[in-house]
C-alpha cells in the first residue's frame, strides 16, 4: 500500500513507539511504521520501558503496543497513558482472545484522553495500520487529550441559538441489497463564528439537561423540515430523515405536541421522519418516556433505537417499545469481519430485528469486508464512512448522483 499522498498524511515524519516483547514481532511492526512514513520509530519490550522512553521523547505521535507482555502489560500501559499522557494516539494489538481487545476499546469510548485509534488482531498488517491511522484527523474516532472540548456556558449557547448557528449535517443510510439511499441521519454541527465548524462533543453535553435543549431540538427539526422540502423540489425524495431526541424531550408530553405541530406546519409526511433515542434516554423517566414513544408511533412517525447493544437492558426496551428501526452500535460493527465475538453479537441483533419485523441498520461500516459480512447476515441498511461521511445539506443531492453506481456495485446490484 502506498502510504504517501498529497497532501502527506498527518503522521509523516513524526515519532512512533512500538511496545512488544517479541523481537520478531517488534521488528515487523517497526518496519511497517517506517514504510508508512514515520520519521523515528522507537522500540520497547514492555510498558515500563515504554514509559521511560516517553519521558525522554515528549513529542511521540503514536504508541503501537501489544497486550500480553512481562513487566507491564498493554492494559496497564493504556491506563498509564490516560493518567500521564505522553503520546497523541494509541493502537493496541493482540493475538489473544479478541474480547481482551474489547476491554481496550471500551476504555477508549469511556475516556477520550486515551486517543485510541482502534485495536487490531495479530499479526499486524499494513492495511490494518493504514486504516487506523487514517482516523487521526477524525474527531469521532479518536480525540487526544489536547483536543478535548472547551467548556461552553449557557449564555454562549443561547446566543448561538439566537443567531441560528446550529446546523444539521446529514449522513446517508443505504440498502445493502441494492445500494439505493433509504435515509439520512441529521447530525448537529455548530458553525461557530470564530472556532469554525464544531462537532457535538463541543456542545451537546452542555445542552443536555439545560432549559435550552428543547429550543435546540425544535430549531434543528425545523431546519430538517425545510431541507426536506428543498430536496423534494430537487426531485430527491422517497427516503427517511432521522433526528436524535434527548432524554429531556422524551419525558415532556407538551414537547411531543410541539413537535407534531411543527411537522404539520411544513406539510411533511410523518412517515418520512424517524426519531432516534437511546436506551439510557428511555430509562431516565421510564413511564413517561414509554408513553411518549407510543404516542409518536401512533401518530405515524418512525422510531429508532440508537446504539443497540451498549445498554444493560437493550433487549427489554426493544421488546416493549414500538421501534421501527434498530441501529446496531459501531462498537460491534467496526472490524467485525476479523472478530468472531463481534460476529456473534451482530448475528443475534440482526436475527432479533428480523423476527420483530424491525429494520436493522449497521452503524460505523468502514470496510468492504465488514459490508459483505453484514450483507451476508441479512442486515438491511448500512451507515458509515464506507458509504459517506456526514455532509452539509447542500451536498446531499450531488452525492446521491455521483455515488449511485459505486453503491450499486458495492451491493452487487446491476449498475446499468
């Protein structure tokens, strides 16, 4: 694989550290990193030696570590990196039970300071490394401590709402059998006047639980409805639009009425909208949330359980809520073609969706191998970087026309 591109990758010429007790494996991984363009590649035999090297080299871009090592294993090294820093990004490799790698990925999801790009089974290959390193510029995959979100106060958020600086971006969902676009998910972005376009990690936490959350949601929904009408005029129609609802929205019956009134005002069919909720949102105020979900479904809206498999009682919520769509979390999708344990979870979720007559959507589809695995299991829709990255509203029509044939080929459908 050619690691050189124009412009050069972010890691070009930087320092990497390989931590591996096997001399043969360590040399192999160091060789791969040099081929990928790293300037200086350090080598350590365990976590203790690695930490000592990090003391002497303050600008290490990447740590690539094994899990099982004498002295200090890779799990403890990862914990130490969270506590003290010393490297921007981390990749963890192992030839042991793949569930051990899941521990590291769970640590990465819980603590953004880890800067985890991902995990990879051994023997480590060039393609795997390149795929993970391509995430260094994507805040949704890894967020080093240095890039943590700056706190925003309520006054700043209120001003942003007054100026209508929050915008919906859209990520397509396509049929795995035909490659045809079946829906898009609206994802909030903040067009900040001085800091540029900001992802949700910079503002959603501050909005949740505040008096501004309802106003924020309604403003996002209104922009989505306006965009649906624009797409209709451009003869781009026939697909659903998903919008995330917060826990604060779900336990407020007056909000449900406001939501429906807004949709009626724009003349958009209720069936074209899908409200996405997570299990944790439902659990916050179970009785009221279930009632409002039932009302939304009775009105004719679609309902999606987002991040399926992450919560403690996802199956219970799925069985008692009238969901029309099941979104399988990317934690089980990404890399599933190489992880037997993830395949078991995927197969179970897809079969459950089929038996309940619920549309299954795989989030975080990034490789062709994962696409083919999901398709063979009967998953209906795919969403992820292999299909498309989130894009501004004005780019969707062009994207559909430009990618029609590519997606049909990916699905194995006739491209004529």
